């Protein structure tokens, strides 16, 4: 499911980043790479603040829809 579908407080693992070119490269540089755990810290006005690889990153809902995730295992 796309990262944009997660709600505040939910965690997941990145399965893949869709798209190509600058957007994909930018998202991977931010830490959204296969296997990375992500947690939605908050969502405001459609945008998300996400914790990934020990850093908090603000990301727009459009960009978040390109990050495909699976449920994090406890």
C-alpha cells in the first residue's frame, strides 16, 4: 500500500519506490529505500512527517503515493 495511506502512528517497511528520474532519486536520498522502516509521525493538510532511518522528513502526499510499503512486523 502507498505510504500516503498510512495514518499517524502507523509503521511499515518500504517495498519499492515507484517512478523514475529525479523524484525516485530524491526519495532514495531521503532514506526511502527497500527494507527501510518508516513511521508516520503526523499528517497535516495532506502532507506527512515521517520518521525514516533516524530522521524526520516532511513529504507531500503526492510524493508519498510513490512509496509502496508493507505492514511492519512486530
